């Protein structure tokens, strides 16, 4: 017992040593600044939005045409307040980082901007529902194992990732910093599908199975595109300036035109790479240059050698 007390006496010194690392030059603390967007509130916003986008499928049961207006109105009212506050925090943080504005000044101005953006975003919900309805149809039409659209909405990680992406992309298009990436990284954790909110993705988009899919920030994806698990739509290289710093804001990721199918574990890289409409990209291919429309790209069939134990007859060994 005495030795335990002696060890606990060291804790104030340990605490002081840790706090001593919290300096002005420290890049991994956020001390003395205005509050950042709150992760749990942002995730709660996603849950509220999914209740509106897919009414009756999520948290609230017993909805019907007689009570759904009250339910949606209540959610919209709460979302207005949550979005206003979280967007205001994100805007103020962005100003601090980019423009070195003083801390916690003009909070009323940020709140006003946040409210205006929140309302513009909420006005887009009907459009988002129409887009997501096409994504559900793409999954239903593209997967013979599914028995109903309800199964897709309940069970498919691809639709979950696409739903969060479409919400995050809409916010990013309205100039909201920080929060869209928080949303898509949360979806990445939940589904294993990594879609940057900056990507542009057309209607009727289907991700089958999904785990390991990566879609980069400057990807342009057309309509009726279908991709499978493990697909990477990434950057070929990262250009740097004379000081070796990354040059940001350039197109680094490929363009996938309409009605393209990309099979499992294919990798397509580069901002100048265009996969033409109605092409088929086979499994495990590596593409760094453009593909003409209506082209099929596959690997040549590899040889599989089967080696049996030494005690068995040599002629039993064979190739496939």
C-alpha cells in the first residue's frame, strides 16, 4: 500500500511534464481558441438527416402520412440550430487557420453566416432524396442477391457511405470547411469505404460489397457507374513547389465517365486519366493512362502451379 502511495506521488510531476509540451509551437493542441465543431454533434446531425432522407427506416417507428410532417418539422428545427452552431464554429476555425484572425471575435457574424448556409443546405434535402433514390435503384438493379429496396437501405454499407458522402458534398459545395471531412471519415470508420467529400459523383452510383474502396478528392464520376470492393481511384503523384511543399488545388484523381464498371481491387490513378463511357475495368488491373470508351481492360490469365507433397508421384503436380 505504501509503495502504491509513493508511485501516486509521482503523478503531479508526470502531469507537469506532459503539460510542458503544450507550447505555442505545438501543432497538436487546440488551447486558447474558440471551440471546434463537435464530433458527436456532427454524427447526431447525420442521424437526424438520415431519419429525414429515409423516413421510417431509421430511429423512429410508427410513422405515417398523418404524423410525418410533425416528425420532420421537429427534426428540421433541431437541425437548423445544430447546423448553424457547428458551421459557425467551422468557419471561424478556418479563418483562424488561413487568415490568422484574432480569437473569438465577431462571433455574431459567424453565426449569421452559419445560419444562412444551414438554411441553404436544408433546402437541398428534396434534391438529395431524389439523388439517393437513384442510388438505391442502382443497387437493386445491379445486385441479383438483393430481394427488396428495403434490404439495401437497411443493410448495404455502400449506400450508407454514399448517403453520408452526398450530405457532406452538398455542405462542401456551400463552402463549409472541416465538417464534410468529419462526416465522410466517420462513414469510412463505419463502412470501410473512403469517399472524399470533394469528389463529384453522378446519379445511379453503386458500390457493391464496398470494403476498401477509396475515391479521391478530385475524382469526377459520371452516371450509372458501378464499382466493387478494393477499388482505388487515387492520385498518381503529388506535385511540389520549389521548396518541396505540396501544391494543392490541382486535379489529381481520375475521371470515370458514364456507365463504367470497375471490378474488385482495380487501381486507377492520375488527374489526367479518363476512363471512357461504357468501359469495363477488370479485377486487379493498374491503370495510369486513359482508356477509350467501350473498352474492356483485363489482366491476362495467370498460371497457378499446384505442388503436392514430395512422396506423391511427380506427375501429380500440375498447372492451371
